[in-house]
C-alpha cells in the first residue's frame, strides 16, 4: 500500500488545480493550433485565397487599417452603442431585479411578463424598432437594451434570491427595517453575483450591436463587415472579426479585475 | 426581562393535512435566567425559539416579553443561529457594529456620550472574547468558533433583553465547543442577559443553564422542568462531578425512553444477513444473537 505522502493529484484529477505554467501553455497551444490549421487551409492549392486569406495577409491588411481613421471611428461607434444600451439596461435591471428577488409580489409583477418577452428573438424586433425609434442611434441602443435587460433582470433576481434567508432573519433581530434589509443586506450580499451577471450580459450586448449594425447603420464594426463582404474584401472581414474577439476578451478581463477588486471579501475559491 | 409563553402553539399546513410542530406550550423565563430547551430533533424546540424571536407567526397562544405581546422581530430579542450568519462583506468590527448603524438604533449625535459608549462597548466585547486582533478580518478568514463568537458579540452589542440561541455550538468540534461554553458563562455572569438556549447536547444544557425544559418527541410538549443547582462560577470539571452525572443520567433517561422499541431491528438485521448468505458462501461479520 502506498503511503499517504505519495498520494498526489494528477493533472487529470477532477477539479484539481494544475500549475499556472501548464494552464497557460495549454491555452497558448490551443491558439497556436488554430493558427496552424488556418495557415494550412489557406495555403492549400485547392483553397481560394479570396475566401480564406493567409494569416500573414490579414496581419498586413490589419496593419494598414490600424492607421485608418475609419477603423477607429467604427470601434468607437460600436463601443458607444454597447455602452449606452448596456448602462441603460443595468440601471433598470438592478432595482427591478432586486425588487423581484426580495418580494413575491414584485416577482409576480415582473417575472412572468419578462419570461414571455425574453423568448421573442431580439432580431425579430428590428423592423418594429426602426419604425418606432427611426434608423438613428436610438433604435440600436434600444435593441441592445431589449436584448440584455430581460435577461439581466432575471439574473439579478436570481442572485438576490440566492442570499441565505438567515441573513435576512438575523438582520431583523438586530433591529433592521425592511428597507434596510433590502438595501444593506440583500443588495450587498448579492452584488458579486450581480456583477458577474453584468459581465455576461455585456458580452451579449456586443452580439446585439453587430446584429443592429448589419441591418441598418452607416458606421460601426458590423456595418463595415457587411460592406467589406459586398466588395469581397475578406482579409478586412477577418481582421474585424479578430478585433471583435480581442475587444470582448479585453472587456471581460477588465470586468473580472474590477470585480475581484470590489469584492475582496467574497469567496475566492469559486471563480 | 421576564418572558411568558401562554399556550403557544404552532402547526404547519402540509399536503398530508395539518401537522403540529408544537403542542400548546406554556412556561415562564424570569429575568436573568439561563433556560435551555432540550429534546430530540423535530420536537419543536427551535420552533419555539423562532416564534419568540417573532420570525415565524404562532398559530395559537401568546408570547409576552416584559408584559408586552411579541408580534414581530425586534432589537430587544437578539438571536444567534447555528449556522454562521455573519455578513461576509463586512469586517469583524463592521459586523459587530452593524446594528448601531440601523435607523432604529442610530444615535442622533454620533459624538454624544451614548454613541461613544456604544462603540466602546462593541470594542471591549470583541476584546473580551479574544477577537481584538481580528477586527479587520473578513468572516471567510475566521474559524468556525471565531465566527460564532463574533455572532454572539454582534447580538449583545444592542443590549437585548433576551438572547435567543439556536444550537449555536452545534457545528463546532468538541474542544471549541467547550471553550465557547466557558465563554458563555463568563458573558452571562457579566451581562446578566436573559437567555433562551436550544440544544440537543445534555452536557451543554447542564453546564450552562439555571433551568432545563425537556421536550418530548414530535409533536413536542414539555415533559420536565428541571432546576439546575450549580449556581455561578462553574468550571469545566463540573462535568465530572457526581451531581452533574446524576442529573445527566436523569435527563438521558427522559430523552431516550420515548424511542421506538428496537425489537424490529433484530429481524431487519437477520434479513440483511440472509441477503449476504444468498450471494456468497462466506458468512458476513455479523454475529447472531
């Protein structure tokens, strides 16, 4: 029989951590593998270079685009639309979700109708949105708002409900009033989860802005992709797609860093 | 402050109909008493505590604290739960002072003598319980025993007239539990808080209480009201004294004579053994009586 000291979790043990360098190496290898597959496919004689440009070609095109004011204005427009839509949705989802998660009547008031609206595919709303809000910025912001709000409000409510009821009970025995229990206890306790829900919804907001721009816009990353495709400028499309990935990754990372800073008290073992 | 329960009763509506959790129960706790409720699980001792706290509505009877009826939770009845109910986003010091910042308890002038006194009281209670060095720690950094100490201090800062404790040491290891029991005695002598304490640990009840109420199994009612004669200044070795052991035996008898007879158990064991026999020729390691 082996001695206890020799029992070491292997790298393939369920839920056991692996060394950081191993984690990073594997993550990097995935990217390199994808790149290699791309390189291989794009250099096959049977591949049409117009559809699948080589990585080198995309990098070359991209370098030019980085010096192009149009590119930066596209990034800015998409970013602003996402930000406005997302902030509007967060600003409304937070109080309403808290209300839903705290009171059964609040749940009855909001939840069933939200569940209903949530299942209407957002792109199906575009024609109506354009009729109601015009083809300007407002219709795009509203699309992002509708796309994220109904999800976020349910997630905020869920996080609020997940707060142990004992925290509510103990607050009452310490003399808290009902509004204090909601604001000082439920909201505070649910905040890390709510913040995480916002991170996810922010990611979805980027999907909706592209949908909106593909349908009707004069600038923005989605609009530009559509325009490139009309002129078969595939290397530029690929570059814009890479940019979208990088923006998403960077903003997600920023959310995580801020969240970790804000909620040092939370259990760090659950990521 | 004197606590009076008059024919207090609790039933739950379930799918099978109405289930009684607590039969009409009456008892009185005098000011400064330490009364333990002891009994098998599901006997209604915790229910009684939640009713007194005002966290659950009673189905019948009434609760009087200092002559006034209890209808909802309030700062006059502090509560310590079995599970650690510290606010994880607050440090130990902030947890302890949580009640001082609530609208109902807040002093109009933060620099008044009363406000300074409240704050000093919170600090000195923390110090008394050996938590002075952990004031800035978050609950997740504390051991179970320390979390429970903080919860006790937090409940006491308000000077509640009645402290309700629901198996507060049930989740702790034996040694930590004894440490906290000694600490409870010290606090009780010092603070003179009236305490209603729920436990299923006979030793704990005898060691801490001035009186013990023994509950029958579900649906609960009080079958014995036992005065504990040990007085103040108890030490841990009291648990080994003949008088302690005699009372322990008496309580043990009360708590266990309600158990269902074990006669079925032999038949069940025999069936288990036969099941083994049928599968393998090797006899299992159970000796027949």
